[in-house]
C-alpha cells in the first residue's frame, strides 16, 4: 500500500514502518511538498497521486471528511503525545493495518499504554 504520513506524524515513523513491513511505500507530506494543505485538498491530492492511506494523529479528520467516500483509507494513531518515542511502538501495528485496510476504512491503533486492541471501522 502506498501510504502518506500526515504533517504532525514524526518522519522517523516512516522508517520504522518500512522496517516492520518493507512492502509499503511510505512518504511524508513534506516529501510530496503538500505541507499546509487542508484535509480535503490533501485527500484529493493523495487520491490523484495514487496513495491509498493517510497515517495521522488528527482524530477529527474522520468526522470532518467523508472517509468512506474519499477513496482513501485512514490510520488514526492514538498516543498521549505525537513524539517518536511514544509512536515508535505503533509502527508494527500501523504496518499490519496497511496490510488489511480497505479504501474508505478507518483503523485506530492504540499506544501500548492502552490495553485495547486495534479498532477497525468502515
């Protein structure tokens, strides 16, 4: 799956995701020169560029955008802070989510401090 890391997601997470599963093509918003795009415009640009999933910490995006009709899958990371130290343990979960997620679906990997399994919606 071709995935995009949203602006707030540390770029180091992409390298950790690649280590967990080399099949995924992971880029950042900065790589694509899309910094500052609003969510709707970002989803349109992603779809046009062939991306299948957005990895974000923005918990509001699924309520602000019609993800099921967007043509993009969404992986919403849940942790106390958006620091690589807290997000790094999620890298294998994110890579696993990209293995199974379908366009229009939303998956919520939880930081290890939360004892809940990955939630899947869509």
